[in-house]
C-alpha cells in the first residue's frame, strides 16, 4: 500500500460524501415508532405466535447490564406486537447471524468495550435449537441496540462537549438499519456513517496486521545524530528503509546503506502525510516521528473513527461551505461539492485553543479595525504602556469606548480583511501581516482566531457571483484604510473540526500532530465507556 500525502484535499471525502451518507435510507418510509409495518410481512416465512410481553421485563431483571436498552427494545416489540424478530417457524433467521458476528467483532470498529454477558449468550447461541428462545431473541435485540449505540453514535454528547467538540453531533438511528437488515440479511451498514469512517476502519485492519507481524523497530540513532541528506551513507539507513517499507512509503527495501533517489522518494512520501515540509533532509524530529510505535498509530486511528461517529450527515446541504481542520492547519472552500480553494491557516496556540464548532459566515469586513480583546489588553497592551507611553501610537492603536482598537492598514493585526460568522467564541477568519508564519510546519500561534494565507482568493470566490464586485474592487476596498462592511446575500456554513488521522481520496492515510492533546483523553474515555 503505497501512500503519499494529499492534505490539499483533506476534507474532500469528508464533506463531499457526507451529503450522500444516508442516501440509502432516505427512500424508506420508516414508521416513527418502529420498524416499517410491512418489513416482516414481505418475507416468506412460517409465522410464529407472539411471545409474552412480560418476558421482556423479566429478561432485563435477569440481565441488568443490558438495562440501558430496555426502553428501545420495548418500543420495537410494541410496534411489532411482540412478534419474534430474529426467529421464524424454521428457526433462527439469517439476519441474527449478522448481528451476532458484529457483536463478536467490535474490535474491527475500533471498539474496546466488553460485551455484557458475552460468554452467557455465546454458550446459548452455540447450542441454539430450532425452537424459539425468548432470551436469545431479546438478547439479540439488545445487542443490536448496543451495536448501534457504540458504532453509529459513539460516546455520550456531554463527553464529546467535554473534549471541546461543538460541531453538530450525529444522532443514533436505532430503527433504519434494523429495517433494512430484516428485509435483506446481506445489507450492510455502510450508509449510516460518513465514508471516512469506513476508510479508517479498513486501515485499522491493515495496521493491526502490521502489528501482528511485529510492527516496526525503533531506529537506533544516537544523541550525536544531527541530519542525513541525499548522498550520505549511514549504518542506520537500512533501518529507515525497513521502517518506510513496512508502512508503504517505500515500494522496495534494498537494504542499502546509501541515501539514494529511491529512499528520497520514500522520505518525501512519509513527510507529506505526517505534516512535515517536503524536504529530503532527515532530522532527529523525523526519526522521532518514525519511531512512534504502531500501537500509538492504531490508537490514533481509533479515536478519529470515534470522531467520525459524531459528524452529522446534514453538514453539506448548502451549495457552498468552508471547512477547517485544526491539526492539519488547512482551510478548504467547497462549491457544488468540489474544492475550489485550499489555503494554509494559523490556528490558536495551546493556551488559546481554536474552538471546534460551526457557524454561518454573514459578513466580510474590508480594512478592518482590530478591537483588542480585554484579555489581550490586560495581559499585553497595558503592561507595554507602562514601559512605553507611546506604545499605542507606535502600533497604530487608539483608545475607543473604554477599550483599545488598532486602526485599519497594512500593520493591523487582522491584515486587510476579515470574515465574520457570529458566535459566542468570538472566532473569525482574517488576513495577517505575519505572512512568514504560514511557512512553519506547526502553525498554532494565534489567540484563537484563524489566520488565512489566501484571504484575497477567499474573498474573490465568495463575491464571484455578485455583479457589483470585481477583484479590482475587492483590492481597493482592502486598501482604503477605512473600514467597510459587506453583508453576504447567502450565508456560508463554516465548520471547524479536529482530526489527527485522515484517509484522503486516494486511500492514503495522513497523520497530524495532536496539537491540543485531545487524542489521549478521548482514548481513555473509549477504554472506559
């Protein structure tokens, strides 16, 4: 599996395919209270008589760890008039094997939790007879609900908010998949989560195979190591070759000690998909990245599968939208489901995290004032004034309504343009005079707002269909030194996400640094959930 980086299309699969993720369900008229009324009637089976409704109550008394699924199970059976779902007159149905298989292979979905009463029902299931067993019947319904809860929904919304995730959450679909599963045992659940989830799931299997074969060894560089460049010879270059070959960045392992053209391509592949500059020199930080254990890579895939469970499929209903992935430091503007602009961005530093949320862009401000936030005024401006009473004039600032603002112009901290999507976090997109920061590999320098490397291009795309605006007029508005506002005729959704592992549209797995240290906390939650 050969991989190179394509971060420029980072969110193409993310949001292009989100809009069709539930397509297979949209044509089904599912009863609001349960499975479609005609679902079971369509099958040519020998009917079973109804079972006693009190058996549901007694089941959960007997198996209290499954109690969280009692309410939904009762609703399902009430809708079906307490007919058996997983049995017919010929015995246990083929559909039951699908659920049983999924429950016994939750690790394929990156789920670490144990299955309640797994040994009990494994024994019962193994010795099942043709006669209907109400315990197995209700257990399978409970396990179905357990599967949907863990795989389709994920951890509780209060926990994801505790991790700073305020994007709209996906809602569990307890009935749609059951509906299709009962009609066709061969139906899959590939349409209930965003496609990125299933791409990560396949690569989770791939990385676990690598792990079973022993993973990769630590490259044994010494503290004296400073760099390796093309043409060098070293005793540990064979270890670098082996490492890159295992993960697929290098197509052949020649075991040579010489840093040749073939190795150069493998190094560039590795760097591109791990967020480094596309340079051939190998530094200690690159070796440190190669030495990240396979077990840690697997954990990263698992936590990002969990984040995929939270993504609502309704995010792409608009004709155009903007997405920003914080760890990849990248903005993508989508129009008609296609990326029309990709730009590097600078995001908030660790102490001033950019919030994971969504908003509706409503205004563009040309030649903006910068109203200095009170926290910056208190911590930075006032101490600077104590040292130099001319600080404000030197930085084109002035007192205004009890606060401080910076005047429009090329030295303004917001640059020459900003893009507003009103929110409680006071976060927006803007230009910056500090263009050099976009050359850095790790671009977490701001107080929380997002600096855009290509603000002019972004403005021109937004204004393209407005006959009153031209690129020349945009340029002039940005250089008047007088603030002016433009209200968008159609608001544009802006989504700010946090993914540290992503499979691009060519099947290449990219890893990004966990700049806000969220992965470890999420993995701990998954392990306890």
